[in-house]
């Protein structure tokens, strides 16, 4: 019997020894590798993707919402160039979505949890480990859905009617710099942004530099008034409609005048009158005032891809650059810069930084509000009052009569700029027609800019852009009467 | 006899200790499942809420309302002359 017991004992001992060795190997030698493997298997801690913050208009209407990890733009193409869009990986690719991507995107959170054998989650009582930045934060824009809709509708109707290449329009509060509407046509649906060509995504209201033409004339004339070099009543000789600038260049007025007051020069958009007054300023002052109005610099709007425009310093000017700059040529401005410059006249002389973000928070939140940002004083209130008087005359009897609306006085300026042709052999008969102004002329509620790119048929700002200004102003004022 | 009582007492203590040790762990497991389930429900409700907000925003979109007003209800914006502006007289 004894040997059999010994054999069993030996066998048991041997087995125990083997088991102990295996345990040692698993628990001690391979400990870290095994525990990593185990925690991977258990799925210790579950990561929850943070929800992207909602985008609101100034009245709390949702413009972009995240649902099941997908970005939804419930109002379709409305304000698409401002909102931008989000890529498949949840990264903002254009517009506000891009500019404030980090603010909008939540960092996500980690939950203390493991998976059981069936793969079900078991949370630890410690629960969600959420930080302040787990969820994305909301943004309230300065845009107003209704005004934006009005602007987009009127702009699109005119572009289609005139078979134009496109158009841009802006509505700005001159006393706060808040952009109430920013529209570019053609627009696109950010829910299906891939269905259009990438060039359609471009926010041309801030990214394109265009030659402003006659809308720019107000800058040198404002400078001349501010510097006391002229007055609204001063009679200026019209030179019979032709002024020789150099041997090969003669400046002409569309409607020749023998003589006009400075007010008449603005009202009838006289090239010759503007040039004659601007010459008194000289290169340095003209350049200085152009810079003071914000041209040649980015406005600093919270949107990606803003252009600073094109403005050469006087040392790079030719002999006729002063004259050409005075009538809005040899300069590139963005529509936003031009609207901000007219806001200076509308608000009594202050250049304000244009803003598209009202608050980095949901509407009504006491935190995150962004205050108006005055950049500098450009003109005295007295000069602004004189300019407003002249701009009112543009609408009453000058080049912008089609901007006149019933019940309100409007002030503004027309512009028609011929586009430079880069393609050899092309006719060059391409224009940008514009109108920029403010309503009501006294205590303005809005600066409105309209630019129509390459209209067919009529191409003057007064015929093409002024009617859009009128319709936008008429509908927006009626809306504001109800909501204010 | 005394040793039997000791044995029974020891066994009871051991059972009690085992119960006290295991029960909180079982509760914790149970609540862990419940917590996970509730958390999932919260996520689902939040998603549903966001979906409803998006749907409400889509339905309230001014472009849609205007289209319905024009095309389905035959309404039109008042033209110039159809609106009479009455100015307040300031004392």
C-alpha cells in the first residue's frame, strides 16, 4: 500500500508545484502585460464624445445643432457662408465652425466603467468623469434670421433677374458694429456642402477684394471736409465733362456739368469734382484717411479667410494714382471694409470693429458677451452730418433715386466698377455694381451694402444694386418696427 | 458540547463576514448595471431632445413658413402703398 500512497502524494506535489510555477509566471513575471490585456478586454473606462455646441442667431434661433454626432443645419442654406460646415470627423472646416472649432467642440468625457462577460457596461459609483470642457460650448451670433432671410431673398432675386455672376450683401448695425446679415450668392446648403464646387464655399463678403468705384469717393471728400479744405456749398468747375490727367489719360464724367456744389458732386457722382477736391489733400493725407477708414487692414472679424484689401503706399503710386484712388480705382476693398467705412459716417465718426459673434455662450447668458470695440475716431460728428446730407441727396435726386423708400429717408452712394480682365482677348465689359448706404438717414438703424457681380444689361449701381437696397431696407424696417 | 457551540459560533461569524464582504460588492455591481442603463437612457433622451430641437428649428425656418404662406395659402407680401405708416407725435 505504501508505495501507492507515495506515488499519489508525489503526483499531487508535482501538480501543485507546476500550478505554483504557472501562478508565479502569470501573477509576478507577466503581471503588467496581463493586467494591460485584462483592462483592454474589460474596456475599463468608456469614452463619450462631447456634443458640439449649438449656433444661435441673436434671437435664440438654432442655426446649427448636433444630433447623433452629426451636424445639422436646420435652416438649410441660410447664412451658409457665415456658419461654414463640419467635416466627417467632426472638425469645423469653414466659417464660424472652423474659426471657433475648439470652443464648439467638446473634449468628451471618460466614464469609470468596465464590461462584463456579455459585454454589458457596469459603471463605477464614481460615475462620469466630466470636466468643464466635456461638452462643446454654444455661440450666439449677431445675425438675425429674419434680416438674413430678407437679404438672401432679395439678393438672389436680383442676381437671377439680371443673370449676374453673383452678389454680396451686408447689413450692419452702425452703432455696435454687429453684422445683422451677411449674404453671398450663390449660396449652398451646409448639410450637403460636398454637392457644390469648393469655390462656392468662399465667403466673398470678406475674402474678395474688389475695386469699389464711386462708393469710395466719399472717403476723399470726407477727408477734405474734415480738414476744412472744402465745404458742401463750394462750387466746383466741372471742366466741361473732361479733365486731362496726363497725355494719354482724360478723365470724364458720365453726365458733364459746368459746375456743381460739393454736395452735387457727391449726389451726381462727379469724377472730375471728386478729383479736383482730392488733389487739395495731397497723397499723404489721402492715404492717411484711407487707412483711418480701415482700408488696407483686415477688420479682424471672427471668420476665416478675411482679406485686407489692396492699398499701395504713396511711394509706390504713379503720377495719376491719387486721382484714380479718389474715384475708387487702384484700390481693392472687401465689401465688409466698405460697409464698416459707411458705418463711420452713419454713427457720427467712429470706426467700429465689425462683429459676427454676440456671445461665446447661449442667448440670454450673462457670460461670454462680446462688447462693441471702437477702433478709432475718424471724423467729427459735424463732418458726418454734412456727409449724411449729401448722401441723402444722392437718393433724392442723384444717382441713387431707386434706393428711395416710402416713409423713410435713406442716405447712400452708388458705385459701378469695371472689372479688370486677366484673360487676354476678353472684352473687359464686366462690372461690379454697388450701393451702400444707411436707413433711416437720421439715427440710422442699419448700414446696407449690396454688390452685384457682372450683371447683364444694366450695370450701373443705381439701376442694379439700389433697388435691392430699397427692398431690404423696406422689409427690414417693417420687421424692426414689430420687434423693437 | 462547548466545542460544538464554538464551532457553530465560528461558522456563524464566518458566514456573517462573508455576507458583509460580498453584499456591498453585489449591490455595487447591481447599481453599476442600473447606472449604466440610466446613463444610456440619459444619452438617448438628450439625443431625442436635440433631434426635436433640430426638427422644431426646421419647421420654424422662416424660408419654409414663407414658402407655405405663398404657395399653399396664397399669401403675398404687402406692396408699396399697401402699408400706411403712422408716425407717433412726440409731445
